[in-house]
C-alpha cells in the first residue's frame, strides 16, 4: 500500500460520522427486532408437539431470520470499520492502493474501503 497524505477535512467528515453512527444504531435496532421474530427464540414451542406444517414454518422462519441477521452482522462490521477509518483519518482512502475513493462511490456506499478498481479486482 502506498503512503498517501490525502484526507477529507473534518467539516466533510462530521456529517459522514453522524450518518454512519445513525446507520449503526438502525442496524443494531433492526437486528434485535429480527431476532425477536425467530420462531426458535420462543421457548413455548418446545412444549408444543406441532403438526409437520407448523414445524416446517418454524424451520423456514428460523432460516429467514438467520440469513437476515447474518447480512445485518456483515453491515454492522462494515459500518464500524468505516467509523474507525473516520477516527483514524483514513476514511475515503482505498485500503489497497492508497488513492482517494471517488466521492460518488462514497455517496452510494459510504462503508466502502476500496476504490472501484480494487473492488472489481477483489470480485474476480
């Protein structure tokens, strides 16, 4: 990685920090909400000898909430990483090449840590 002294000014980063903090709060709230929807979280289901169709509904509900929680967990990690990069003064700088990430990309995907070119390389 190349050393780069470029960085966004504090007056640009302040709204980004607020946006990312609010997004983190929303994601954490959503995770709690989704976890409550998991049929496996309901302990009363253990006492119920349910019909096979009810059991299938519970299995599907559990798989659904698990998948959503997994995606939320990934987003939470991305947002926390972006917030850390803001604190370190590295926000908006590609982790791979050290160049500034295009601001259009940051507007669409504020959690990104890679420029478009390096993100494409990683996908391959």
